[in-house]
C-alpha cells in the first residue's frame, strides 16, 4: 500500500496551510494564531468536537468513526516555533523577525490537519480519533500541561502517537525504535561562592574560577567513570560567567548546562553524582556552592506493541526498505515523552530529505513529505481502530 491517493490529492492544499503557518510563527504558549487557524480548519472539516485552551493554547479535535465503539487513539502534532531569525529567503519565510519555524512544527501541524480532513471525510474506523495540537514543545512542556489538564481521560485516549521530521533521512522514509528514542533533558545552574581579592595575592582568596573549572573537569567523570559504558549520558557545561577585571579575583563564578540520559536509573545516578562532585570538589577547596538542578523533559520511550503497530503501518506505506525499525536514539529531548508516560504509544521520525538541520536558521520543512505523513496518520488510525 503506497501513499493513499487522497493524501496525494491533499498535498497542494496542505502545502498552502503549512506555508501560511510558517509565515506567522509563535513561541512556546504564544501560538494563538496557529491554534485559531487549526480550530477553524477542524470546524470546516466537520470535526465532531473541538476543544481549545487545553494546556493553555492547545487544541484537540475529536473525530467519530462510522463504526461502534468508544476507544480513542490520539495523534499529536506540535505548533510552536523558535527564537531565531530565518535566512531561507523563501516566499513563505517568517514575517516576524526573531521567530521562525526552524523545527518543522509548521509541517507537523499541517500534516495532522490533512489527516483530520481525510478522517473526517471517510470515518472508516470504529471509535474515535483525537487530533492533538500542542503548544510549547520547545521548552515549555506544553504536552505535559495538556496531560495535566486531563486530556487523556476527557477524550478517552487509550494510545497516543507522535511524529517528527528528520533532516538527512530521505523523503518517504521513516525511522523508529522500541524503547528510548529521545533523551531526558535535565538542566543545571551552579554558583561557586569563594572569596574575592587581589589577583596578585591568591593565597588570601578562595578563587571561585579556579574551583569552578576543577568542578567542570571532574563532571566528565560521570560519563567516563561512573555510568556503565554501555549506557548513554552527556554532561555539557554550556555557560560560564565570572569576573570583571584583569587584577581582581571575583567572589563568585556561575556555570550552567544540561545532562542528557536515556534511562531513568542512569538519570538518577547522574544527578546524584553531579551533586556529589560539585559539593565535594568545592568543599575540598573551601568554597560553598548553590546547585539548581531542574528535571526537565523525561526520556521519550516507545512502548513495544505500539512501536510494532507504527512500524507495520510505516512499512505498509513506504515499503520495508524505507523503514529503519532500529534507529539510534538521539540525545535531544521531546515533550511528547509526557504523553508516552501517560498512555502507551510510539514516536516516529519522517524523512525531511537533504535540508538544513533542525534549529538552523536555514532550515525549512520539506513539503514533499506531506503526503507521506498524512498517509501514515490515516493508516495508523484506521488500522488501530479496525476500520
Ligand atoms: Zn526543536
Ligand atoms: Zn521539534
């Protein structure tokens, strides 16, 4: 079963929607314009129930099938953009400086709208399909908020599926894996409190810069000496601030960064070791520390049965040669993880072709992928709901 004919017919219309959304990006929860566009389209398709304001600016549409049953599956897209200034020069480029759809969420939203149109026309399934459009994937935890707002219970969602485009994977191809596919993305800020003084008399100071750099070097022991070498962990210090003059040792130094893991046990271990190393190295040099360790998005972990269903549907559409069912996990994060912690489901990558990478100001979603994405959503809904 290749791309569905109707999905191919929808390609040009959905491309227009995608480019329209692209021109007017919103950040985090401030996606009101896109959310209004989504709600208006769902209404025009005759979607049975449309609820806005879930997870602040999220939208859910419920499409009832022809057949019996109250089972629902959730298909999820994200709507938010990034704080970047676009350099693609495309006719549909962002009209708002400092905001752009550099992660392809415009494409995700448009493809799910295309699927909603198809499913509302055909209704060739039993039970219900909930199309989920979430805000604030890029750091605000909008998916988490939708779950907390009771979305799963309210719409009777029993399984949930997500999709993200992947630059470098050919258009028409899919990639997925059972188990962890995206990392937990914890964040830290550490302040090392010493005692400042004259740069020529370091013996009279507690030098927070010298101590902070020792701590940072030691943090790499988490990956090299603490965590099982067959497990994944990344500790990246990405900010360092201290000092103001050549001849003054300051009182404090601050650094910040992220810890990425693919397993909750390793996540706990990394946090524990992180705190021990920071406090221990500082204590060895008579400094005090303040540690803010924030548990951000959890591991995005695909459930076994649902991954098998998703893989079968992708294979049905694209052919076995175009589906990588054991793709390497990535150390980036996804707040679809919260939905997968609430309900069984699977997250799949769809090829975006040879484009600039995600979060790059030269990136653009590849409209050629649209019919493949719509076909995947539609077949998945029909297969899971036994149409
Ligand atoms: Zn992103
Ligand atoms: Zn994204």
